[in-house]
C-alpha cells in the first residue's frame, strides 16, 4: 500500500500564507518582526514566586523538603571526598549491588573512588542490566526540588531512565532558586539559543496514578532517586 | 478518530447507567480537584501568573507566523527535520513515511492527544503493518481494551482497579495464572515488565509536545512515569507530533506557564519529568536518537484566529476544566464522542470537526462557570460555548420543538412587560401545583424530572426581588 507523497515545501508555504491571512498581516510585518525578534533576543523578566528569593540556607532546606516529599533521598556531604562513601552506604542500605554506571563527567571521575574499593564503576550509556545510574547535575532548583541534567557523553541521558536506581550528585554552588537561573546558566554554558540534545528536569522517582487514582512509584523509570548534595565546590 | 459526538444524548444516558464508570468517576473530587486546590494555595502568586500566562499566549498567537518561523529556523539548525501538516491525513502520511524509512516494525508512543486527533495508531497499523505500543500506563490500559482516552491527562480515569486486573489476566497469558494482583503496585509492575521489552526493541519513538520553544528550537514533554523519555531516547528515531498553537517564544515564557500547568493538572508542584529536546543525538553523544522529526499540525486551528474562538488556542491541555465540570463528573469523557472531552472539548470539537456533528456538546453545560474559574489560561469557556449555541441555532437544523421553545422564550424575553406579567401569573401557579415544594414530573420537562425532582418556585419572581433590592427594601 502506498500513500501520497507529502510536499513539505508546499504545505509550509500554505500554512504560513494561511496564518498571515488570518493575522491580517500587511505592512505591519516589519514592525512586528522587530518586536518579536527583540523579545526572543532579550527575553522578558516575568514575575517570580517569592519562595525563590529566600536565604541560601532556606533554599537548601526547601530543595531538600520538596525532594523528600516526592520520595527521593537527599544526602548532604561536606566535600567531594565524602561522595563515594555516601553512595556506597546508600546502595548498601537498599541491598543494592555496589556497581554504578556513569558517563565521562570529569568531576565524577575525579572523586576519590579508591576510598570505596568495593564500589565498582562502569562507563558508558545505560544497559538494560544496569541497576544504578550515576549522574552529575547541571543545576538544582530550590523552587520545586528539581534537578536539571544536560545530556552528552559526560552524562548520557539513558542513565536517567533505564536503571532502577538513580544517584545524582549536585554541588551546592549549582543550587539555584528559580528555573530562570537555569536558563541563564544554559545560555552561558552552551551559547544563546543553543541547547544540548536534552535538558532533563527530574523531581523524584518515576510515578503513576493511572490505576484507580492511587499513587505508585517506579512506573517506567527509576524506582529510587538519591541526591548527593556536596557543600564544598567540586572541581 | 471517528466521532460519535452526534450521539451525545444517548452516550450520556448510557454513561449515567454504567456502574463501573460511576464508581471510577467518584475518585475525581478527592484526587485531582483536591490536589489542585492545595497546590494553588501553596503558591500565592498563582492568580497573578495566570494573567501573565494569558498575555504570553495572546502575544504568541498574534505573532504565530513569526514565532513559527523562528522556531523552525532554530530547530533545523540543531538538526531537527521539521514537517508541516495542514490536515490530519497529511500528518498521518508524514509519520508513516518516517516509520517506513526507518524500517520500523515496533513503534513506542508517549502520550499525545494530537496523535489521537489524527487517528495515528490505526493508520500505522493498517497502512504500515507496524505494531504501535502506547507506553503511558493509562494509555496502555485504554489501548488493550481497544478504547480511547476518556480524559486528556488521565486517559484511564474511567476504569476501576478491578477492570485493569481482569484485562491483565485476559491478555498477559504468558504469566503465571496464580500471580497476585491485589495492589496497584503489582499491576504497575506487571505493565512495567511488559513495556520495558517494547522500549528496548522499538525502532521509532513517538511523543507529543506540551510546548515548542521558538528561542531554542526545542520541544518539551511533561510526564510523571518516565515513559516518554524511554520512548524518545532508546529508539533510533524520535518523532514529535504536535500542533501549531503549542509555541511559546522563550524559555522564560515556558517556565512561567509551567508554573501553572502541573498545579492545574494533577496538583503537583511540578511534574516528575520535564524534558527539553533539541535536535537529535550530537556527534560525541553515546545515546539518544540519531533522527529527530517534528510534525506540526494545523488541522483547522489557524481558522480560529481572528474569530470569537481565538481564545481557545491558549489552551495548555491541563484538564482542570473537565476535572471541575459537573457534567464531565457525571458522564465521564467517552460520552463526548471525540478526542477532547469536558468544557474544552465542547469548544474545541465543534471547531475542529464542525458544529453539525458536535453541536450537542456546547449544550451540555450548566454554565456554572467553574471551568473558566479554574482555567490557568483564563479561557472564557462558557462564553465560547454560547457562541457555538448561536452558531448551531443559525444552522437551522435543530428539532422543531427545540426551536419553537426557544422562539417562545425569545418572544417574551424581548417584551419585558409581557415577560413580567407571565412570570407574575405563572410562578404562583407553579408553586401552587408543586407538591411539597417539588415536581416529580412536569410537561415539557421530562428531561429533567426523569432523573430528579424539579424544585417548585417558592414565592416572588426574580424581577420582583430585584426591584425591591433596587428600591432598598430589606426583608
């Protein structure tokens, strides 16, 4: 069975022509265009909730409270040196294999893994048999208790969804108040208007309420989410 | 998707008598409605943000051609293939061709109401011989029953846990017969195991998009289960099917509207997963789909621009209007007969498939106004339904009794003195005949009294009360 070939160029032209007719666009086009392009180049500052303007300490507590309210664990550690032990202990506490899958992230690679010789690390994107994925967050958002992760060889996106357990390391310096600060940081890191393949916002383990309206965690993605919040700056 | 909207009245009658449905709908108030109330109270800025969000979307629609152009340019620069589909048939053909080019045998799908609108699954299966698997749990439950979603964010809200168990036992016959399926978690686990294999073997993953962002050329999906992410990151090809009005200008506009979306929908502070996708796998990436297609559907939406129905294009598909609607709460979503149920469906369906087919829907409203009260985008839904009622009347093919009744009422309504006189005579007469203050049957009011008593008028007319009030008389 064959279908008719779709002429994308013609359809595009048709749709734009129709839109411009509907918008009754005429000579105003250039003025409109200047305004719209200016608004994209310099995005508006919409009002932000009061809850993102709190003290550093309050933001940290709010971040933690939201995540814990969504059944995630939050481990606070003093320095990068404490991260391997925190991860190993969390895995032991849940009777999980002492193996994590991680990408090429430099900050994660430089952690003193030798302090936890029993903890095995495998490199690369997720495999179906992996039990725990380990990622380094691009940012944390105190407004809703959310982690922002950027995909790439450093932190492959499949680590966030395929393994049953997900551990995310976040440096305290990367904890921000509102989403808008993440936009600013993304523009700084990747360039204005540029994005990695995915930016993933994660606010807890996977969940569903599709059966009888009752909340169940561990729908398709991770059943457990553990956030390791590191007070001192990481490399 | 085929419509049964013209059968609304009989659909509704069947729904009212369906015990399982009535039991399932009972969860609505304690769940989604109560959660929204709590979430709204926890964000004092909620009301102010509604106004900002409304302005953002009005501005976007007023410049939709320009934002579409900017979006397209940025998406292409990031490696996306952008397709334009004027009609549902165009969108189906485009996606079928993408699947064929990918030699697809299995296609996984995240939740997408636009894909329901274009009848995508049936087309890929019939014309392409492709196995299409819905991966959102609610969508999966609906798919295995050969039904359609009855709610735009909770597609299986019409099903009870017992029905799900029965379906799983009927279909998942490779699993032990004596397995325990008492808890929702056990049912979720079973579905997880089955769908995992589909994620791992799918050739193409199809998702919708909650928004398209012009500034970055990104699409975004907002989910709780993580199925959309497995769908779009494990297959070699990711197809986004979405519609033209989903555009927002910048990331700042997006975050402002996102503050309203989850709170209005499920009453969450935010959904568990929000994923921005821009282009396909990058040169150094170890995973993610090498191919990324975006199909942008019009299907009659542009025709609404510049009409009294333009406001409906602000809709962000949160479902708050149906969660709070007394009519939806009584009959559920299937009775509406097409893709979009509830108040938003009563406005959108006549616009997309015609008032002749869907004219019943805007009549199925008490005009209580709750939908407009809770709509995060402040869409005046009852006003828009009223416009459709006028359009339906103007078509001239309403039943004669209906037209005569309306004409009779209009005759009096346009003659205030006569109306007043009729009310002054009629009201006391009605209150005289109403036994114990109510009627259990009344000529011309069978539609009401078949299901409940009609309260009898208790005293003076509205106009009398109004006149007294104006004159400063207190009782």
